[in-house]
């Protein structure tokens, strides 16, 4: 162990930390937080299930009401895949796989935002989804209306993730840069420069916000003009 790091070591360590598949001994990410099985006993969440089924029913009615069959199919297929990505993201134990599905889910939800005229383009929509202000002001406000301890747990996820992102100074642009590494690292010089200027540490709990985001979209009126 050489005292001080060489250029080789700096490059090796920083690339390793950008999108790692292990819980590193010098990192703070740790495993994803597990939900309390007693607190979230399904029998005690009947109010939540009633709310959830009601939201799904209303969104299905919204979808059927879309006059353009092509757009209707686009929306239905996109939200369906976003939900699949969200489920795989939350349930997988491998940090790398969890983040792959995390970024994939965000891509599709950004697509949904544009389809619903919530944003003008997908890049800005994507960044908005992981913006602390959006999570704290819009998503959290929606979650506070969800009944039972399921609602309390979902609110905790958003508050916890927002705190972690703030502590790590993790901006939407940073997460977007890491997402772009899915294409490899031959990125535009300014993107690669920003990427290498960061530690690459992402607390694994950040991936848990996909569930609150899915519920946020299910709680909104789907109207396409």
C-alpha cells in the first residue's frame, strides 16, 4: 500500500466507484433498507389497497378515454414497463442490478411525463424526477394522502432519499451523467469530465424512490391534449 495515490490508482478507484456492484469497505452506500414486515403487515394495509385499486381504476378509465389509439398504446405500454422496472429495482439484492432497473424506470417515467404534457422534453423530465425539490414538494404531498402505515413508510422513503442526496451533494445532472454511462464511457468530454469529478457514491436506498414515483403518477389525472 503506497502512501498517497498514483494517477493509476486515482483512475482505477474513481471508475470502480461510478457504478459498482458491491458494498465497498470505504463507501457509505450499504445495502438497501428493508421494510418492516410487522409495520407493513398486508392485513393492516386495507386502506392502502383500497386507495391503490381506486387509483388504478381511474387511470384505466383515463387511458380508455384517450381518443388516439396510437397514443393510448404508447402510454399503456410505457407505464406497464415502468412498473415492471420498478418492481425489479426494489426486489433485487444486487446493487448494480437495482440501479440498472432504477435508471430504466426513470427513462420510462420521463417518457410518460412528456406524453402527459407535464414536461416539454425527456431530459428535463428525467432530471425533474430526481430533483429534491420535486420529491419534497410534489411527490411527498401526494404520499401524505395515502392511508395506513404504507403511506407513512412511503413518505419516509422520500424524506430519507432527499436527505441522502442532499448530504452527498448529488444533483439531477450527476445522476443523469451516471445514467448516460449505460452507453459506455465514450461520452461527450464535458459529461465525462463531470463524471470523473465525482466519487460515484450513490446510497442504495435512492433506488427505492421508484415506488413513490409510480404511485405519484397513478394519483394524477392522465389527460392528453
